[in-house]
C-alpha cells in the first residue's frame, strides 16, 4: 500500500482534535466537503473507519484513536521544526483573554505596546471559556485568572486579584454617606458568584446580612448591577477600576481583601520561541508591576500591598 498523502493526515488530525468538521476545515483553509472527501479517502486507503459521525460532530473510533496517537506527535514535531521558516511567524501574535480582562485592563494599555512594536500584529480573541491550546493551535498565548496550576502550559504570574465593596454614587447618597465600621450589613448587598462576602466579614469584622437583595452568577453582571444602584458589590478591583475612575462606582472603604486568584500569562511550550510573545511578555510584566505599585490598599491583615 502506498503512503497516505500528507494533506489527508493533516486533515484527519485537525478533525480529530476539533471534534467538528467545520472548525477543522476552517483551520485547514478548506471547505467542509473537501475535508470530508480527504478523510473518506484516507479511510478507504487504510481500510479502517476512523470516525463515528453524528449530528453534533465527529468522534474518533478506536482505530482513529490509535492512528492519532501514532501520527499526531510526528505532525506536531514537523510543525514545530518548520515554524521558524513560516511567513511572518514572529510578527503575528494571537492572544486569548476574557472580555472583561480585555476591556478593563489590557485594551486601555495596548496602544502603547503596539506603538513601541509597530512590526507586530496582535489578534485578540475574547472568550469566557479557557482556550484549548491543543485544539486551537493558532492561539499563541492567553491571559487567565486562577491559581496558576493549569497542566501542560507555562504560567507566569502578573498580579493578584483583590476585592472591595463598591456602590453607585446614588446609593451612597440615598444611604446618607459612606458606611462606618461594622455597618455594611445594613446596606443592600449583592451576593457574588465566589461567595467572597463570607471571607470579607471574617477578615474585616462585622457580620453578613440576613439576606442579600440579589444574587449574580456572573462577575460582569454583578459590577454592572452595582453601577445601576441595585446594591453593594464586592467588586474585583481589576474590573471595577475604570468604573470607579468614570464616577459610576464609589469605593466604600479603604480596606481590601486578597482573593485566592491571580492573573497569569499562559502559553504552551510550542510558543516559547515566539519573538513576538517575548516582547509582549516583557511588556506585560512591566505593566503588571506598575499596576501593582500604583494600586494603594490594604490586605486582610492590614498590611500595605
């Protein structure tokens, strides 16, 4: 039997990793019909069924899993070997981040980076879900919030996440001014998705309210609810700072609480030699250091940040 054509193997691996012919075809710059024809031809050549096809996508058969385990690493190695010779590899950088991190922290600073590196083109992808570097191989790096323990990637810490109570100016006026120590439980508080209020009262005193006026399962909606005057949010400072500077929210106290999460630059080992990423990494670390130094506050124990 002659060797299967390389393009058919590439199409097979793309479909196996995507689990979806449409996404795989886009990554290979093919039509779905052309990719399906390639895979069907490969199955005929090998005399094996590689995929089970269903209404929600394709799934590898046992034979398909076996072929992917044998072929995938070799194609990855070939891709890695050829990357330095690809057109404009180091001048294009695809970065994934959450919409809130993009709008609240990254984008307001990004113009300075691009002005200093005019040869670079940044492709910014905003998504609430974590990028899968194995599946989305066109993504070079990501900004994530978490504990920095994601497997299979390099995680570099940028800065910690802190929270503090925030409310709209209208609510502050309606309540007769800023609350004193131990008075927050008398205000209309908004329940947060991470239940940070319990940690806040344990660290800074006072007691939780008997009930929260509303619950939000999304941080962005929580902050917007506070800005609309619904109640007091325990806001993530990275995301509410622009709202505070715009006068839409007011910090109710100088106290802060460090959460158990931080912001990280994350990238797979295959991106480690990307010159554009090297430039972005250096810039991000500088911006993060400046941001941390400028953010005056106190932690749960009363020490300066």
